[in-house]
C-alpha cells in the first residue's frame, strides 16, 4: 500500500529540511544550490527552510556561511574511507537519534533527500517521523554494472521507497523506470544547470587550427565508470584520425575504473587528467572544453550535461536514456551506441563551424527558458507533478 501523499495537504511554506550527507561529487553542490533556490523563493519566511549536510563536504563552507546567518541546520559527519563506513556506524546511530529529536523539536513537516548516499539512504527512512512527509530524489533510474556500492544503495533505495510519501525525479525516463517499481506519486522536475550565476551569454566559436587558434578540445568529464563509454570514445577518436578528420584533442578528465585504459595503446588517443577534480576547478575544466562528449553505453541521464549547458558547450551524445532530450537544441546525437556512430556524429560537428556556433547559441537560448533552482524548490513544496 502506498503512503498518503501528504504533499497535497501540506502548505507550501511547510518547514522543509533538505538533506544530503555526501562529501564529494555533485550531491553537496546540488544541495547547496537547491537550498539557495529555496531561500530565494518569494512568499515564504527564511525559517521555513532547514538543511542537513556533511561538515566534511568539499563545499562545507557554503553551508557554514548559511548557518551563520541563522539558517536552521543539522550537520552529520559520515566517513572518509571504506573502513570508515563500519567504524562510523555508532556515530550514525547517535546522530540518527539526535536528528529525529531535532526534527520534532523544530517542527519540521517535510524532509527531502536530494540525492542518494549510503548513510543517508539507510538512515532517513527510520529517522523521519511518520507524521512528516518524506520525499526521495532519484537521479538515475538504474544502478550501473560494476558501480561501487551499487548493492548497498539498491537495498537503501528499497527501504526509502517503503517509507517515502513521494518520489522526485529529473526526467520522464527516470519517472517511467521508478513508476514501474513503486506505487507512489512521482514528481518530475528539471535539473537546473550548475554555474547559473556565471552562465555564458555569448555563443562560442569552434577553434580552427588553420586560423592559428589551436585544436578543438573534445572533453569527457566525471567518474570514469564502464558505462560512461570511455573505450568507445577512444575507438571513435582513432576512427576519425584514420579518416583524416579535422585535428582535435580528446581530453579525459576525472577518476575511476576506466583509468586502466590510459596505459594501453588505445589510451594514447587521449590526453588524460586522471584525478579527483575539486569543486573549485570544475567550472574551469568545463569552460576549457569546446565539445562535451557523452558516449554512454547505458544511463538514465547525465549530470555533466547541465555543466555543458551553462557554459554553452555543444555536446555529442549517444542515444541512451533521457540524454537526447537533455542535449536537445545544443547537441548532436549519434545514430546508435557504437564507435563508428560516435565518430560520425563528432566528425560532423568538427567539420561544420557554423553548426557548432548555432548549437552553442542554442544552449544560451535554452538557459533563458530553463527552470532555475527556485522553480525546482517550489515544485517540491507544492507537490505538482511536473516542472
């Protein structure tokens, strides 16, 4: 039996606790942007908003600055290593008891988990009192083969579904996947771009070596997991070069299992920056791309697309999940998931500077129509179905 959808009876200004306990990656940033958007929404008091974050997060200073202004906050420290997952369990239990009391004491009536993480996803279904609405955000409908901690997160997700009153997703693709798994109300929002405050306002031009402007940089960014299609991208680059395509640099930035390809003969097709990229470097990394390559072999959607959008960087993507919809207006979609198809789509863009500039302009146009973080926060608060 599904839980009652209390979002339809709670007032929009119900005191809402936004939660994410991750330390790195897009989760803390997503939380910070969403809390900022919630605070910027009109028609509510600032004390309608509360946040629970990890004080060891890369961007913890952003949350501490908000707390210093009087924002209700509850920090939760988790772990920094695989060994720390077990060693931190006693502290997690103590924090769980404290947070449950804190929710009651501060009259919180809605709790929103903005992105899955191991401690948070296991703990919140037990912490959130039954008379408090619990909203679970799902960014990817499926767990990927070989993904770290996928088994634990799958168990935690199932726990969350049993307690949740509503599910929040960020594409129709993911909503469809989740709708087949649970009998719960599903809200479909739109993932606003990161870097909105510094978003591009001028269309890019494709660098042309013959004009002395260097080679275009075709970039891949993020966790280098098998499903990201790194090997496929390397094969596509080799195909293009064998065909005498315009000069370009394939730049792979990030860390993960597919770093193994760096030392292979095929890996020489790319320039590698194999490391965890700190939050304060991400914008510069994306801004230095001329094209973002998304050669996924399977996925529901892609987080880096939102960064490409903010920086007006045209994309080349495979026809996987919701990614074609994500890049609509500023991207080229390959005919299928193969090295030859990716090579054809990428070569098409590299050879057409006018189309490239048009796609970059298309990104800027999409930004003007794109819902922002305040819109997303309001969607969660109102319980509407879509944004």
